[in-house]
């Protein structure tokens, strides 16, 4: 029983980490797109 609870908790933590990483990636992509737009405007 204890191991099941532990496993589910671990899974949740892993999911949170994955979500964090995905958010960071999305933000990075948005930032790079913004930079590209501004660079195009400058050129």
C-alpha cells in the first residue's frame, strides 16, 4: 500500500517537472519569435 502511494506521488512530481519544462520551452519559442519580428522591423 505504502509503495503505491509513493509511486503515485513520484508520478505526479514527474508530471509537474515535465509541465514546467514544456512551459519553459513554449516561453523560449515565443521570445525567439518576438526577437525575430523585432529584428525584421529593424532591418
